[in-house]
C-alpha cells in the first residue's frame, strides 16, 4: 500500500473529505468490515438435514466448506419448523465438532483399569466372534414341550431413538436372523 | 435521605462499571501534574524565573511520559495504541484528549529537552542545536502552556461523558475540581523543587488551585442528590476527605512556612498527595455509582415521575 | 421512555431523530433494520443465545449455577450477546407465602431466592462480566410494580392462594441506539454505524480502551479478558448484508425475536400492545420504541410486561453525549479559570 | 394445531421439551385460542399458557375423568358425532362388572396372575369370541403396542341403542363409571381447586363441536406411569365425546422426545414386534405361520388388518428372499420365539443374574437414562462383553471406571470382567437416512461430510457385522445358522469405507415386486404369494415410483398448510389420521371453518386438503353386505378404519389390559391412599421380583411416611435426555450447568433447605444430591385434608461430560405399565434432607437404613391387590396361556 493509498484510507482524511465528518459511520469502516460476507455464502455445499434431538423433526441446513461443517441452521423451507430451531438444534454444529467427541475405537479388556486403543477392523472381528460364542453358549432350540424357540437370550441390545429407519431395519433384521430377540430401544423408556 | 425503594434484576448492576483500573486514576493525576507544571514553566519562562521554568518543564515531560505509559498500559490491546490516531472525533473526549496529548506531548518534550542546551558542546552540529534550542524551547514551552489547560480539564469530560451516574451528573463541576487539582499539583511541584524565594507564584497558584478544587468538590459532594452519596461514602469518601485535608494542610503550610525550604517542600508534597487522593476518590466514586443499580434506577425513575407530573399539569 | 398505563409518554421534543445511517455519512442507505423482541411470547428456551454463539463464534461464558431462576448466563457480556432474563414474580395482593429457610427479606419465597441469587457470579472470561448484586434490591424484583390489576385469566386463586404467579422471560440484546454513547465515545472508530443503522464493533480496529463500556447506558458492552477487545451484538452485520436474518431471530421458535425494517417493526409492535391490552394484559408496554427518548429510540426494542428495571433495563436511559456540548463549555470555562489563575499567580507577585 | 380453539397441555412441558413445535401453540394463541397447562410444576409452558392448574403427579385420570363426567352430566357431548363415529350406542355384555361397583377392580380379574380375563368386557353377544381371554401373556409381551397401528379385534356386527338410553350401552356405562369424578373429587384427589377445574372444563367444552375444535397434547408425562395407557385413553374419550378426533385443530397429539422414536417403533428395535407392528411370534400361541397370521388378522374381522397375511408374507420374503417360499411358510421357522417378557428391564435383571453374555448399546445411555441406574450399572458390570456405539464417552461406557458404584465399592475395576468395546458413531450429518418424527412423517437427511476417524454409521456397523457373521458361518450345517445364511444381505456399498446404500435399504422397507423389482406404491399391493417383498408394510409408498418420497422438500411457503409435498407420512402420506371424521356422516364438512376432507358427490370420491383416510370411492351411504369382512365390512360412515368396528372406542372391550375404562389408581409409590377405590394402585402393573428391585411402601402399607415426599422428573430445554448430546456441548452445558432440585418454599422451610444450597434425596434404591432451587413454581397441594409436597428434578445429569451431577433416575425402582411395559419414571416417593449426601460405604448404609426403617425386604413386592378389596374367584374362564 502506497503512502497515497494510506492517506486515502486514513479515516481522518475520509472524515475531512467525505460525508461523515464526525467519523462515526462511513469514514470509520475498516476494509475488513467492508469486505464482510456471511461464511455460509462461501459454502461448497449445503446438505438438507433433520435435527437429531427431539421428534418434532425440524429441518436443518448443513453448510460445508473444505469438508468441514461451518454452520448448521434451520431450514426455512420446512413446513414443520419454518427455519426455527431450539437451543439444542441450534447447537448441532457444536455437537458434531465438540472436542469431547470420540473418534477412535477404545477397548477395555476384562479386569482392565484403563482404556486401550484398538483397530476398528479387529474390534469388529472380535465382536463377531463374541456374538457367535454367546449364541452358541446360550442357544435355545426348543422349549420343554419341544416347540421351536430358535433363539438366544444371551445377547441383548438397547438402541437410542436417534437411529435412522434404515439402520433400525438392518439391526432388527440381523438380530432376528441371529435369533437374538432381546432388542429394545428408547421407546420403552 | 430515606432508603431508596427500587427494584432491579437480582440486585445486579444495570450498567457495566468502568473496566479502567488504577492506571486511569493515576493518569488523571499525572495529566494534571503535566498541565500544572507546563503552566508553571511558562510563567517562569515569561517572568524570568529559570528555576521555576526548569522544574516545570522537567516535571511536565516526566508527567506526560508517565501519562502516555499509563494510557497505553490500560488498553486491552496495548500494541494497537496507534489506532487512537485513526479518527478525530469531537464526540469522543478520549479522541480529543489523544489529539491534545499529541499536540502537548512533543511541545512539552521539546521544552524540556531545550533545558539541556547549556550542556551541549559549542561547536559542530550540536553547537547549532545549543544555539537553536533555547528559542525553540521557549516556543515549545508556550505551546505546551497553551495546550495545558485543555489537558488539565478534558479529563473531567472524559469521566463525565459516560453513563456512570455520579460522573455524568457531576459534569458541571468536575472540570473545576480537575482544573484546581491540576493547578495545585503544579504548585506542589513548584514548592518542592524551587527555593522559597522563587516560589511565590507557586504559593499563589496553590491557593487558587485549592480554592477551585475545594469549591468544585463541595458542589460534587452535595449538589447531586442521591448521586453525591458515592462521593461521601466508602473508599471514595475516605480518599476525598483525605484529599481535602491534605489540600488545606498544603496551602496552609505553603503560606505559613514560606521561609522554610523544608516546610515548603512538605507542603508541596501534601498538595501532590492531595491531588492523587482527589483523583482516585473521584474515580472510585464513579465506579461505586455504576456498581449499584440504585444509582441508575432511582434518579431515572425520579426523572420519569417529574416528567409525568409536568405533563399532567 | 416507557409509556406505562396512567403515565403518558414523555414530553416529545420537536425535533425527530434523523436517520442514523444518513447522519453517519451513508449515502442511499438501505432502510434501518432492527429487532422487536416481544417478551409476551418468549418461552425462555435460549435458542437465541446459542444461535448467536454458533454463528459468531462466541466463547463459553461460565459453568456456574446462578440460581437466578433459569438464568445461568447472568447478563449481556462480551461472551453472551443475547441474554434471556427470567423473573419469578409473585403479586402483592395478599397471597403471601411463608418465607424459605433463612429468608433475609421476609417477603415471598421468590424474593428470598432472588436475594440469595444476588450473590452468585459466573466466570465469564470477561470484564466487568457478571457482577454480584444487592440482595435487598434483588428481593424487591419479585414484587409487581404496576398498578394492582386483575391477573391474566386463570391466574388467580388456588388451594394456597399461590397460583397468582408470573414467570417473565425476556431475551435482552444490544439496543443499537439511534444515539449510541458507545459509538460516540469510541476513540478509534472501531465502533461504527453501519448502513443499516446498526452499531458494530470492528474487531480489527478495537484496541480495548474500554471507554464504550462506561458509556453504554444499558450496560451491554463488555471486554474479553484474554483478548482485550470489547464485543457485543453486531445484529449479524455479515448476514444482514447478504439479506439473511440475524441468527437469533432466525432460530427463535415463537417469533419473540422479530427482525425487519424498524418502521415496520414499530407498527407491528404498536398493534401487538393494543391486542394484548384488549385481552386483559394491561401491563403490556413498549420499551425503546420512542424516537424521542433519551437515546433517540432503540434499533432493538421490546414489548415488556412490567417495568423495565425488573428485567435489568434502565427506566429512562439517556445518551451521555447529549450533554457533551455543555460539558465542553464547562471544561472550557475551567480551562480559562486555570489560565487566569496561572496568569494571576505570576502577575500577582509583581504588584 | 394452529387451527385449534382450545389447547390442553397435560403431561407435557411442551414449551421446554419441544420449543419449535410449540410455535404452533403460540400461533393458535395469537389467533385467539385458549391454552391450558396442567402440570405438577409451573413450567415455561405454564408461563405462556392462559391458565395453569397445579396437579398432584399421577392423578391425571381423576382430573380427566371429571371432564368426562362434566361433559356427560351436562350433555355437552357432540351428539351427532358421538352417535355416528363412536361406540357410545353399543351394548356391552351383561357379565361386565364395573370397577365402580367392585372397589376398583373390573370383572374378570385373576388374582393368581394379577391380570384380567376380558370375556365379560365384551360387547353383548361377543363374550365368547372377541376377548383374548386371560391377558397375562399379553402383558408379558407388551402386546398392546401392536395396537399402535390398528385396534383390537371385534368379531361381527354389534347391538346398538341409538337413543343411548339402554343401561348397558357404552354411553350409560361411561356415565356411571365417571359419576363420582366430580369437581369436589378433583380437589380432593388432584389438589386442583374446583373453580380452576371448572374453568378448564368449560373452556374445553365450549370450544368443541361443529364450529370449533380443541387439541390435547401429552408426552412422557403421561406414558411413564403404571397406568400410562389409560391416561391417554381418558384423553381420547374426551376428544371423542367432544368430536375432536380426525378434525383439524383437534386430536390427541403425542410429543415424542427423540428424533426417530416413532420410527423405532414402526420399524421396531423392540423385542415383541416386527416391522409394521406385526407381533413377534410366541412359542405357544403361534406354532405355525397360519396361526401367527390369523392371530393378527382375526378371520372375519372388519377393517384393513384383514390383509395381514400379505404383510407378513412380504416381510419374511424381504428377510429371507429366495429361501422364503410359500411351501416353507416363507421361512417362518427362522423367526425366534417369545416365551414371555424379554423387555429391557427384564434383560437388566437377567444381566445381574449372569444370564446375558453380550450387550449392544446403540446411542443409548441406560446408566443415566433408564430407571434404577444402579441396577443398570450392576447389570453391565456382570456381562462378558459390552459394545457401546456413541458420539461421546458416556456413563454407560465408563461405569466400570468412574461410576457411583466404584465409589461405594460395589464395582471394583480389577474384579469387573466386562469387556468393553467403545466404537465411535457417525453423527446425523455424517450419514444419510430417514427419521420418522412425532407425526409419522419420514424425512430424508442428506449426508454433509464423512464421519471422522473410526466413526461409522449403524448401517455400516451392522451391515459389516452381519457380513462377517455370515462369512464365519459360511460352511455351517447347523439348523440354527440357516436364518443368518439365508438372509438377504447384499446391499450395495460405496465410498472409502464401503458404506451401505441407505436408499437401497429404504427401497426394501418400501417393498418391491420380486419378479420385476418394481417398488410398490401402496400397501394394498402387497401379496401373500411371495411375489412381493416388503420390509415394513406401513411404509409402503415412501419409495413409490422408485423415487425417495421422504426426500421431497417443496418449500412450505409454496404449499397449502397441510404441506403434503414435504417428506412422506405413513400411512400413504396421510397427515391427519381418521380424517374421514372431519366430515359428517353424509360426507359434508361439519362446518366451513373446520373443512378438511369431504365427499365430492360429482366426482364420486373423497377429496380435501389431505389424503383422505378412507377408501377413496366408498360413498358415505355405503353399507356392508351381510357377512362382509376386511375393509369391505366398513360402512361409509365408519371413519376409524383401523378399529375393528370402524368406531372410536369410548369403551375398549379388549386391547387394553388394565380395564375397558380408565380408572384412577394411585402411582405405585404414593403417599396418598386412593380416595376413590379400595384398590390402591393398578392391580395389573408389571412388577419385578428381584433382590435389586424394591418399592417404597404406599398406604395402606405401613411405614409409608418414611418416604413422605413425591418427586417427579423431566427435561429442561437446554439438555437432551441422559445428557450425552448436551452435557458434552459447551453452549448447552453452560446454560444449565448443574444438577438441581426444585422445591417449594414450604418444603424448604420444613426440611431446612436454602436456595443454592445442597439437598439429598433418598429412595429405597439410591440417595442422590443436588443444588436447591427454592421456587414458587412448586406449590404444596391440599389433598384429602393433607398437604402433599412435590419436588422436581431434571434427569439429564451423570458423571461424564462438561457438566456433571447425580442422576435422578437412580431414585426410581422398576414398575411398569402392563400394556406397553414402560416404566413408571415420572413419579416416586422419597425423603429430602439438607446438605450433601454421604460418599463411599456410608452412602450404601444410608439407603439401607431407610430400607430397614421402611420395612422393605428387597425383592418382596407389595401386593397387587390391596388387602381388603374383594376379588371374585378366578379361573372360571380363560385358559392358562390366554390362548384362543
């Protein structure tokens, strides 16, 4: 920036030459302020989503820039919520970007006193083995009268109600096929 | 005064009390000292009292340097102090003050530097300086003296131009308190630094300054109704009472002990201490008035009721 | 400033306030934009507080329980640009409740709780932040200041005479005054009037001198300790520049916070007050809507159900710079006196 | 809801729990509707209501029953509607004995199983063929939940008295049943002053009828009770009597607390249901496919449930694909069988007993969110392995390390064998799929970003777990592995992590033609011959024409107020159920103001703002031919098409296990003796006999004064459920940073509590501490001459997260509603003491001391039938299995 530009940009100069002699408005505005735009305007994409908290089902718009969620706000198009959100829905971005969020698998071995790291693939394999073992240990083919039971009561599940229908469908389908009928969710609570 | 009946949000202050800390109260003092000293120096310069002039100029430089330091230190972002020169706002006493200081500071500095002329060599470039400095110093000294009353009184507007109830409502009298305090502190410098034989003007200045300050303070402490209360109570009340006592003592000492160098000096110190106490007292009175919602709500309620009564008539 | 029932509006000055954007040098400024916060439909959900923080990246403001009903924010601060106030109010019509244990005020339970809450603070990370209050004054907030009126339908009478009770909620925010003290006194031009007539702190300019903190008659503006700068509501300057609604108003589930051209909002607000009064809410009144009040009217104004101080608002705020010319005159006089005294001191000796 | 003229909110703190939904209440209020809020505590909902009625927790039936009585004794019912659309005129069996006449117990009670034989409750002439006999088995399997989508069976045409004068017609029975539910009784039982009650009753009745409608809103404040289902029934009776069902601005609106909790019962992750409310087969009652299907469709029954065979066959076809054939009963043999109660609380007790090896927690935090937290944690500490899938390190994952039982020494990390896998989950923006919200609306979410690190969706986890299980079993010849190996499990995947395609799953849920692969458009296209596969029949249509209808997002402001092109609602994109009732029997709108769906005689079809919930071309004048079954048996003025008789049920001859009519029982724990009946609490409530479980004594038991206060728990706006999604989020945590208890000033004085000080609360299960908020929002109530103190707690707190505190749910024991096995976690009794609770061993000693003083022997249950209440000898009807 040349000396001339500096002078022209000096608010005192603008006060003396412009429409704002008292220096309380136009003359005092900084270049940063002049260039300010909402960060949502620069978003690479906007995903249309639904709030994960209560069951009202408020519409959300999720703004993404460089693979990061930069803002989540109400979707004004939604006839249910008309763009509004409660404090929890409004905090959705803080929810998914919370520093407390866990992003790696943690493992506590029997009688362990601390968490350990574990590879996701290994964890999945270990869980599969344990499911099969529990099934084998506790399988019930028939009842006392010989009527089919086809089940294990050695495995249980409690699901939240923030899961998608598609997820619930696969969970129920798999558990039913496994013979694991002890499956429950928040709706009972 | 009957206890004020008023309501509030959990008794919490409506206003935010000043974030300014001791630096600003101290600056009120150092700014006043600088102003008083420059006036003293100019008087000495014009009336040929070299000792007075020299003491005034040195003190002014020291005080204005301290002032600048205190002001920068009080900023939340000290490295951005130069943003003060971004605009010139007549609506902002701090902006006005910045520009006053910008005018005053170099002048006071130059005047003080000029006192060093006799120490310079007679030849070479510094020889030129030795010859040029005294007249430049005189001009600078006079310039500083011209700016000094502004420097000494704008700080009253700085405080009054806030929502702080006891400062704002005192806007008519605070400038006199501060002007008097500046004069008295300048006089104190004179009494401390010069021989009693040259200190006549300083003694007279002390009397005048003390008179202004005491009168102003009396009005502030008594004429603002509920809003005078913070000036009379608590820490502010104690400081202001101490300031008054020190002022009276300083003036008395200056007048009665005019032949004693020691008594003069002690009187000068008392006057300076009085100024410190007064400035901190005023400062704390304002903070106290902002911290208690009573001083916000009750006068405003009264104002509304008055207006309602007027329009009923 | 407040036109309470039985108390006519303050005497009106002849000069109506000029458009603040125009007087701040904006040529062809868009209409002045503002907030109308209707507390009669506020449900105290605090979505506004969160939405503001999410959009503006405002830091956390303390994890302490304040006990001020459901208000754990405490006040508007540099780290809370919206603040929802909660007032549990008990009407003084003879339905006293026994005081709670250790009640210092001998009034209703709400009063005792309020008094106790006056002592709590929050580590907001700002200065002055949330300061403790006066217990006795806190106790009085639960009284109903207005004239005795029959309560809203269905609020009177219960087994213990206790359901004549109100719970007021109000989302407070920077008022974006027509005549803004903070803006007037700012020595750096960090605070400026935008083309929308709003008052915004420019974070790249502010050097944290703190003058604005003392100049605000509403106690809004506040300084962040670790950052040194002052922060407050910008009325989402970035968003409204792109035609978007400010984050808080967009989130507000019940349209308690409405955003729009100030003229329209004022009309809407007047109609709303009329409706409420018709429906038996005689205490409904507007606050900050009057362009002739001490700050020239607020860019963010409110519909309240009680006196402003109950919500922590000043009843009759005035912009300090209104008296500035007089202040300069007095200072000039004092400066003259100073000069005269100096001249006299030196000349007097020559006699 | 915005069209309502009066809105009654009871058992719900809507403004706090559903603020955005509450905008419609405020909208209605702006238009002039009156809003009533009835709640034990003055909440943010009460603050904006027109009137607030403080009520003693657990007495809602007494209040609502009094509204019924007010309507009937003043003949304020919407008579034309009631006659045409409800079973008011139907004659009930002579065998029926009302609870009014038997001190609180209906006829047919079997003391041995504490359940009813319902034969005597039937319509006259149906005693032998409609009831389900002894209902103990139904209770064990929460069979009532099935009726979420359809009513219970009624065999054939019924006897009616159109004058409503017959002493055994439903109208008269109802009138007698509620005759003692007077305003005076409301004051005695609920603590609601009679003038306040009358204000409610007047407003409700005056704002209902031809021109006006009223809306009733509830949520878990009603369901989490031992008589939760009956609460809702009472509300529904009022709404039927006032003609508020199936009409705009009317209805009974359930507000649910979780994004897809409706979806998770529609496509249930529940032990007793299969998708679309098909029952999980019972080992004895459903020996084969035909028996199973017939138990659903009830051959000869009226209504749409008659096509159950097609839904059932199509589901099995979706599960087992080519392996499922007509010949092998579509692999019906692969389904596991119920033998009784396998619900979440039974599971937890089994865990404590070491019967359960492995446990999956999928975004759920029972250590905080479920009743009796200690039992939950002890159960988890006794597993072989536990898989926790969540966004955050929740209490249920760290109980072995940081739980309260570690402090008391009941769980020692070095001795706790549970192997814990914590797997990070994907958030809602990191995966795509549908949520079903509280009004049955499915909305598709687009994926915004990839999940971070190891985080994955449940879809990914279960798909790949299933893949691995099938791989590991590949060569198995064991019969038990057939179900897994035959499973259709071939969803396309994409992306770096081989994420299964959610749309492909949705397509299977919707259903398709197995020969052409064409997605079905309506459940009427489902077939029972194996040519269709349908994952969830009630969702058929969501993928009609191969288009994801749930992803539709035509802006609301471009549509009318019904907004039918936003998402997709089951069934058949219908927004308001039973909307045929918005027209009169002749098919005309009841009034212009409340126009919604009507018969267009010129076009010969039903039309209106919504998808008519009726066969489109069936005229109002249609009368079924003799012997018709299924949909054809419904007349043109039978609007309640999912009810067996097409009528709204004022009286439920079956389907509800604890009585055909709602009756006021005290909660399982109450300081008050039931003022209405000798029978204290719901005699059919589900109790668990287990050492870890206990119930505080209630009158007439001794020592009830050991736990003299009532506590109730609920939500704050600022937090979510067990706090896993809010106490971990800074801008929410700071808004409600600490666990607290709200008490009235009177109780504070009595106990010695100070505002912002500490208190601890003790029940037979636990002692927890909280900061005290003394507030006028809680009012001591005068009940039957006594003062009852109630306190309130939020249940969001636990020991992990940014803000922590004791968990309110720890205070509760386990007692359930008999119909749906939901626990009573809205009310319990406790003692309240000032100061902090003891820690370590002393904590357990304190609780034990209370148990001792209260005479509680763990595992010994209070009597189901209150001593002194006469019970007719049992066993005369119904067989042991309740099988019919």
